[in-house]
């Protein structure tokens, strides 16, 4: 939003301060970094935890059989991986879009600000590889 008429998009009430936006974006980025770190830690440690939990211990000439807990944790990670990636991409798009729209706004280009805002809210398309985290096919 902003002031003026942008084609079919009538803008009537933007009241933005660049310093205010920068503060909000910095706080949101800090929170997003925490989510990213937690997601990466989970992706890194969950396969090891799954492999260690609920399997049969003892000498094996080959890899220990898969336990029920390992299978359940693997399924959990596979089911939630797309959601976690979606949240990360959506968050990055929102933060970048807000920054870009604010920059255009402060330069007086309301059409580009509105375009940046519209682009930022588009649904991201998430495509994951067939290989799950942890390296098992």
C-alpha cells in the first residue's frame, strides 16, 4: 500500500518509516535464524537418534536391523520436511519482500513497492528430492 493511484490498485494509507521497518525485519530475521538453526539441528541429529533408538544391540556382520522407533522418526521427518522448508522459504520471501517494498517506497516508486509486496506473498513452490534426510533411500 502507499499513496496515489497505481492503475487498478488505489493506495490510500501507507505510513512507513524505514527505521521502523529495519527494526522489525532485524527482529524477524533473528527469530528466523533460530528456526533455521533448530531445523538444521533436527535434520542433522534425528537420523542418528533414530538409528540408535529401539534397534537391536550386539555384534552384527552387517548393519543393525531397523527398529520401530527409527522407522517412526524417519517417517516423521519425511512428513514434516516439506513443511519446514515451506516455512523457511515463506519467511525469507516475506522478509526480502518487505525490505524491497520499503526501499521502493522510500524512493517514491509506489508501483514497484506494490509489485514487490505482491511478489512476496505468492505461494512458494517446494520441491524436495526423493532422498530423505539422513541418507537412506
